[in-house]
């Protein structure tokens, strides 16, 4: 009885350990040749094609909400001229990487988990291993790299669309002046904000793809197992991403001093 | 010439559930073996353990001096090049057409030119009767064709050992007969070691040189075909003749009451042993033995009517 309780309590630790071991395998696979360029390009194209439009559609209201919220707040402080700056800071540092991550996990990651899960239950992955080919090197590494690449690009897209959306709402609805919005862009924001946003996107893309691939490759129990794997991969990714985002933001705010004046 | 597989004291369990324990057998080089067993006795698990997809809890599997159960990942990938495996549903890569599927191992593991690859792939397609379907996707062909395509892919690297996971599941009896003939012809041609996992009794009675029976978490018997077909051992006898009377019940084994209730029932006599399937070109396989040779050596009289042409197949099959 005691041992079974211990087993149950320690089960999540084991699962986390397996996921981490899988991530290490992927890391080792990164350097194994031949690199699967074709698969990488195909996957990058596929992930981009399923994420670009939803990302743009999410980014507009995201930028708008920030503009409305921050704009209203800043008006109360009497600092309307800094609306643009606050909006850029919020979008570039937080909204863009998080928005990217949600879509990479929700659209790209679920597709990866479903694809690998289906291959797993059809025994395609077993067949591949029996043919002497490592599925991690052949299938997972290109997908992880593709997700990272697309995440970086999507991050740029969300930044631009979000800031533009904020501009439209601030100028159009809140009666802000275009000049003030644009002129204050660089008042608070600085270049490292952009770098940290890109770095976050890169890490989020990696986590999303690794979790999705791990869950997909460990699917079992027929079609239902694949569905469960997709579901779990999205949930786990979301939770991980928000935790990692918090840690990265905290470190960044400590390391990089905020711009003054 | 095929390779011998030596299995010692192999034990596998999932969590607390024992699948089978202490399985020891030697699969002789170049011969056809069939592993039988009621549904759910871990036949497929046995097969996957042999190729190192599953790690056994205990025991060893020795192929050409390497123990698959304990060797490194790198050695495992190396030793797997000796294997060709036909998976239950063919396990074709869904995103590639049949030609690319069959060419896949060649493109990955050899430096052959496309024209050489083409020659090999077309030859394998020809053997398995799939000429004309090479540009179809796996989703567009029937289950039987997928199986044959899986077989073509398994053969493309000239394996020393070929494993078949239920080659006859989901096929009609005629296609099963053709596939069985194909298996025998292939063995005659490439001399590899064949292991077929199945629960089709007709296949088990007519194709192999040796039969093994997994039952109730252990290997009940393993030996030459004629030994099992003439065996009076209750489990072997019940299974190989598809009878209800015997220790195997609907779900698992029967309990004492059920066994007592049928103890006074007369067992039907053993049916005659059929002839072994011969290669279609009439030239005997290297490992093939004369019909009845084992029975004569052991001084066992086979059931009346054995080894005659045109005897009917197993009852209930």
C-alpha cells in the first residue's frame, strides 16, 4: 500500500523526467547527420500555413485590448503622450511571444502531436525503427527546428500587427494623436525588449514542439489515444509556457535596467 | 543463409501484469517457425521483444553473438539491419506512395543509384504481385495489398531474418493461401529465418518447419511441426485442432469445475497431419524434411490418413 501511494505520488516526477530525457535525445539528434533538410522545409511551411492567419487575427484584438486598457489607465495619470510607448512595451515584450506561443502550441503543436500519434498507432514509427532509422532524428528534430523558426517569424508578425492595431484603436477610438503615439515609441522601449521577445518566441516554439512530439510518440490505445495525446500536449504546453514566460520575464527585468527618460 | 535466434529465459511484464515468463527456445537458421497462441497471450509482444522495440524484464536474445536485450542503442540499430518485419497492418508510411515506401530503406541505408533502386523495387513488387500499384498511396489500396507491400519493403534489404506479425489477419482464406504460398516460396528463394506469429491454424498446420505455442504466460511447447501435430498434450491438441474441449476457455483458462464437467467427454481423434506446403516450383527448400520423417525417427505413429494428398484442412478453420 505504501509503495503504491509512493508510486502514485512520484508518477508525475517520472513523467517530467521522461519528457526531459526526450528533450535531451532531441538535443543530441540536432547534431546527428544527415540533417533532414526536406522534412524541415516541409514542416516549416506546414506550421507557417496553419498559424499565420489565426495569428494575425488574434494579434489585432490583442493590440487593441492593450491599447484600450493602457490608454485608459494612462489618461487617468495624465500621460497620454506615452500611450504609444506603453503599447509597444506590452506588445513586444509580452503579448507577441505569448500570442505566438499559444498559436504555435494550439495550431502547430496539436498538428505535430496528431501526426506523430497517428504514425505511432499505425506502427509506422516501429517500422521506421526496425528499418534502422531513428524517428527522433528523422521526424522530431526537423519539426522542433521548424517550430522554432516559425515562432520567431510569427513573433515579428504579432509585434507589427499588434502595434498597428494599437495605433488604430488609440488614434481612432481614444482620440490619441498619431504624432504622439509614434513619437513616444522609443521613449520607454529599447532594443533589448525586441531581443528578449525573439528569444522567448524561440524557446516557446521549442517547448511546444518537443512536448507535442513527446506526447505524439507516446500515444497508445488506438484513435482515442491520439486524441488524448493531442489534448494533453496542448494543455501541458500552455502551462509550461506561462511558467517559463514568468521566469524569463523576471530574469530579464532584473538583468536589463529599464530605460529612463 | 539465415541466422539463428537463441532465446533464453525471456520474461516480460507490463507493470505488475506478467505477459509471459521463462520463454526459452532456439529458432533454427533458415527454417520457418510459427508462434501460435490464443488471443491476448502476448504473441505480438514476443515479436516486438525480438527486434528490441520492447525491453524484456529478464533473459537474453542472442543473434550473431549480440544480446538484443542488453546491447546498446547503436548495436541495436546495427543488428536490426538483419531483420525484415511485416507489421500487422503493413505499417506503410502514409505520406509516401508504395514505390517510395519500398525504396525508403534503400535510400536511407545504401548509396545505390536511382536506377539500381528502381530495379530492386520493381523486382520486389513483382514477387509480391503489386506491379501497377506503385504510384498509389497506402490509404488507397486494400488491406491485403498493404500487407504485401509491407512484405516487399521488409525484403528490400535482403534480410537474414523475416518476422511476420499475423500475416493472415483480415485476409480472406484464398488470399491467406496465396500469402502462405508466397512465404514458402520466399523461404526457398532467400533461405532466411522466418518467424510467423499467427492464430490461424491452417497456416500453422501446413506452412512451418517448427511450431511454438504460447499459452497461459509460458511457452507450452516448441518443436518440429509433426511433433506438435501428433501431440496428445491437452493444450496443444485443443489449440491445433480448434476444439472447445480442453484447458483453454473463452476468456483465459477454464476453472476446475468446468474441466471436471468435461472430463468424461470423449476427445475426438487427432485429425491426420497434412502435407507441408511446398515451393511452387517443386524444388524442396533447404530446411524442408520428408513428410513423416520426424514421426518415424521418434517411433510415433501419426494419426491415420496423415501425409496423404487432398486431406481436408483442420476442423473449424
